[in-house]
C-alpha cells in the first residue's frame, strides 16, 4: 500500500506546486510586464486619485452627467462582485416596470427631448456592469447635459465622438462610448464654452 501511496502523494504535491503556485505566478508576472494596466483592472486615475475602472460601469444620476445603462446587480448598481443580468423575459411585468420607470426618469430630466430613447438607456446589459453606451444613447443625452452645464451641444457632440471606442479589431461589435471617461472629459470643459 505504501508503494502506491508515496508516488500518489508526490504527484499531488508536485502538481499542486506547479498549477497552484508556479503557473499563477508566471502568468501574473508576464501580464504585469506585457500589459500592466489591464492586469491591474484598467484603473482610471484623475489628479492622483482612483476614480474607477474603464471595464466596470458606474451609476451617474445628476442631470449634468451622461447616464449609464441600468444595472441589474444587487444589492446596489454596478456591484462588481455580483455580476448578473435581470434575466427577465420580454413579457415580465418587472421588466416592463423597470423600463417604464427609466423612461419616466429620462423624460423628467429632459421634458423637451422628444427623440426616440435608445434601447440601451432603458435596459440592463447581460452582466449588469457594462461601462459603455451606444453613440445614439450618448447623443440622446446631449441636450440635457448641454443645458445643465451651459455648454454648446456642438461641443458635447464632438466630445462624444472623441470618447467613442471603435469596434474591436475594426470589425467586432459596435462602437461604444465609455461613460466614465466621457464624464471625466466633460468635467474638464469650462462652462459656457461655445454657448
């Protein structure tokens, strides 16, 4: 029995060391050298202060900022430790109520905007953490933000296009606007520019 147990324990110890210690250390070391920003969570700093990650959305509720998608994570929005979608079907009353509440919120914040509301402003993403909105969703919000900030709509439209991420590899997915980066760039614009 001992002649079978000794090699089995030796192999267990060897593979535990290789796959549990050496491999993770090697992968971590390579990623820190090759792409340190991504390996550390794509953290965004402003004035020496950590303000968020470009990979995880944040909730903005002030009318003077661009708003993100709805987040279905619990117990609070954009909870990175609880990534999930709502999983509501299209006829679920809870989905209908959430969508209607968001439409009412958008109309309340900008009662003069009668344009069609882009779907990503009233629905959650599959992860509940999506940091991007569509270009249409950002442009829909331009009149409200321009009015609140006393900045010209043209200046904001240019800013939206400057903060638009292209398709991955030039052909995958759709272009999107990272809301945190857009709002940080927005804070750098002095009021009354171009009005």
